[in-house]
């Protein structure tokens, strides 16, 4: 048993080639699993709610902690590189919302499907992208996960259909993926994420209707971070009960700052979909520490005190850390070693992302057409024009 735990922990720690070792204590000294009381979900058209007493193993806790810390540090480094004008264009950061991404992934399988809006860096990582690929994409380098052509909003991996820049447009696309799952009878589900700012989009309600009629295996998740750009939910929505907006679609309202709450609710929703009962609507009550984008300081429509209060009382990483320490599932030294390992991974990725070459000019029009033929408009392509200028 101890050997197995050791192998799992080392596998989690070796993502960037380093191994986190436990100082002065053996694995036998730690609690291997513990039960936790979590906040009850609000429910709509469900007869029962997800469990409020759940079990987390030490291995799971360490994995959740590492992944959330990686997302947090990656976003903070992106903030730094943007302010240094190394990252340009749009950039929407996810720090504060890490429990949403990690909890959702813990509740579904990598063979399931996920599509989100433009706050997508965290999901690109949880779906299998590396920090180096994500950072290089942000800096527009050829080693980026979209070869430097997508930037912050357009990253893709297997079964991950990207961050999407058109507000709300990813939701009907996600329903289309769910229709494909139903047609193929593969027992997979499609998760479509959108923010509270997109929740008032008409196309989302059209999608609800079709998904309910066809009983699609679709989980629609509203990441309610309380502000659509600079507008609070109270000022933009007559009803802020986003989990009820599916009308005939059953809904769940979840503490999106607690990774275990998100995990259990997502499992519950996925089981509902896999049983052929149709779609589920989830609302994750979360919070973003940065502004809407890098052009938004984030303190003109909310106070610094509000942000600090959320950090102090509801930070998802601190909540998980306290649970693990209070239940003897990890030591402070062990978690610090994970922190050091994560910081090194981020710094190494940033170094690569600032030195890797940009995509060569001849690749400018690649991946527009399936056969990579030159993009021509009225008989002229970029290379013809370049030659005539020279």
C-alpha cells in the first residue's frame, strides 16, 4: 500500500521532472483518507442533492493542491509578463477560480468533453496542456499549444474545444458535442462553461431548449464570479438564480471556491447525464482576483477590501491546504516543497516562452484550409503581395 501511494505521489510531482519528497516523515505517518462536511448545494427540480459528507484521499488532496497552485502561479506569471509587454493583446486570468477547473475535472473523465469561454488557461492545463505550451502561446511563440496563433483566448487540446472569444457562443457548440456523444452512444458527457455576463445571451436559452427536448448529455456550467466585465450581477440580471434559468432543466448552485463541492456536484450531474436523463445546469459561485482582463484594474467597480475579504475567507487553495493539515494528510514542509517545485516549473516555462522563436512568416496561412493551401483573394496571396512590394 505504501509503495503504491509513493508511486502515485511521485507521478504527480514529476510533471516537470522534479520529485517532491516528504521531509523527516514517512508516508505511514499520514492519514490516507478523511471525511469532510461540505456545503449543501441549492437544487432546482432535483429530488435529492449531491452528498454533503465526502471522502478525499491524501493522493487526491496532493494532486488538487499541486494543480491549483500551478494554475495560480501560471496566471500570476502571465500578469507579470503582460505588464512587461511580453504578452500582448487580450489576456483574461483565472486566479481565484481554480477550484472550479480542478473540481470539474475531478468529477468527469478526460474522455469527456469540455468547452469554455476566453478565461481558458486553467482548463487548457487540466485538459492535458503543459505550462510551457500555455505560456508560449501567450507570448505568441511557435512552441505554443496553438503554435503561437491563438493567444490567450484560443487554446485547444484533445477533447477540449478551446477558449472562445464570442460571448456565449461556446454553449451551442458544446450542445453540438453532446449531440455527437448521444449519437455515438459513447456514454460521454459534454461540459459547456460560460460566465454570469454571458448568462443573459439568447443563444444560451435556445440551447437549453434543444438540449432539454433531445435529452442531451450536456452539463451547462455558469461560472458566476459576480461581475460581467465591470457590471455586478445585481445590476445586470433581474434574477441571479442562474441555476434555475434552465426552467425545465434541473439545476444545482454550488460553492465554487471549494474543490470538493465542485467535484461532488459535477459527479452528480455527470451521473444524471450518463443515465440518459438529459442536461443539467450548474452555477458555481466563485470569484476572480484580477479584473475582467488585463486592461481592467478591477477596483473601479469593487473595492480592494472586498477582494481581500474573499482572499482571506474563501481562497480555494488555502481552504484545501487547511483541510489537509488539520487532518494530518500532509505536512507544511511537504506542501512547501510542492510550492517550490511549481514555482520552478513556471519560471522554466516563462524562460522558454520568452526565448522560443515566433512562428515563421511562411506559416501565417497554414491551418486555415485543410490542405494548407495559400490563402488567395482575387488571385493574390500574401507571398505575391510581399514579392511585389520588395
